[in-house]
């Protein structure tokens, strides 16, 4: 497939670009910053919140799909979060409709359901749990999923939101022994979301096959995502910390704590 990757210069973008090319896909990069040194793919520098910049990319490239990773991966004010996650998603979907590009894969986040409490032992957080954001970041991710759902219903495109856990080379904390997404599994996940036949609107939890996982991997498996890595491999290297208990109580871990409580709007 020939795929536009937004946020291609970011941490996930760089791993994914190489991984998708290795798997035989053609990747076009799109980011606010120029291509990192050594990048050898077509590249567009611009902001995907800018509909004109997005339109110019789609006019220049013939595409089969979009992988939308761009967006600030952390807490911001509500308006900034809206632009970062919702406006960018809408701008890309509008261009996809205009150019008849059918497949959209989104870097959603566990923080869309971050306020979901950990269920009883042996039970999983499923994709049927209601949207329950833990931050304005999470609100932005929920709203971006809503825009995707609207475009699937209106225009019949296929859109998959991968609610990513903790994308790291290795897990760093006790929480991440449950929530880790390895680099290789990230590539497997996105390739499955790009190539699975006719998913319509779909959501999956983007984690590896972690022994301590408590988010449901079945929706991803139904789309062909078979994770291969397990954070448990690294467990002996992870020191416990006092905050581990609170971080284990909700999907969103540290994002549910009072440290993140703030007004929605910045005031000058
Ligand atoms: C995310 O979605 C964030 O982008 C990242 O900063 C981490 O908080 C990660 O989730 C996580 O939950 O570990």
C-alpha cells in the first residue's frame, strides 16, 4: 500500500516508517518538521491542522491509506487538544473523501478510557466500556474517534482507532508491564489495521501480548493483530515505586492523578 504517515518524524512515526517500508509498503511522510537525517521517503513539511496544507499533500500524492500519528502526545488545554487531535483528524478525513482514499488508521490512546477503573482480577477492559477520558488529551482522542465514526457512517470509509498503551523500546514502570506496546508489535498492529478487509469503524487496544495485560486484545486479534512481545521479559529490571498502586487503579495510570487537574481554558 502507499500510505501517508502523519507525525512521521515522531517517536512512533520513525519506527513505523521503517517498519512499513520493510514490510513492502510505500510510505509518504508528513510532519511539521523536515525529515530526520537519513530518511529516504517522499516527505511533506506542514501542519495537518491546516486544511490547505493537507489538500496540497493529497493533490501531490496518490494514496491508498492514511496513518494519523500527528498530535501532541500529552496534556494541553482543551482548545489546544481539540486542534491537535480533532481538527487534524477532520482535515485528513475531508481530504480522503475528496480523493477517495478509503483507509484511515489512527493513533488513538488508552486515555480515551483512562478513567475506567481496573476491573476485578481475571476481567478485562473491553472496547464496550464507555468513553471515559482522564484528561483533555483523552477528551481529544474520544472526539477524534467520534469524527472517524461519523465519516465511516457518512462516506463508507474504513477507520481503525488503535488505542495505544505505552509505546517504548522497553517497559519502564510496573504499570507498563501491563500497558507496553513494543516497537515491532506497533508495526504489526498498524499493518493489520491498514490491511484487514472492510473493518468499517473499529477500535482496538494497542498493547503487546503482556502477561499482565488487563485490556482486551481480542478486538485487535479480530482485525489480524497478533502481538508477539511480552513486557514480562523485562520485569526483573523494573523497580517498584510508591506510585505503582495508584497507577494500577485506572486504565490511564498517572493521568488520573490530581497533578493533571487544571482548568480547560488557558487565561491570559
Ligand atoms: C499515551 O497515549 C501518551 O501519548 C503517552 O504520553 C503515555 O501517557 C501513554 O499513553 C501511556 O499511557 O503510557
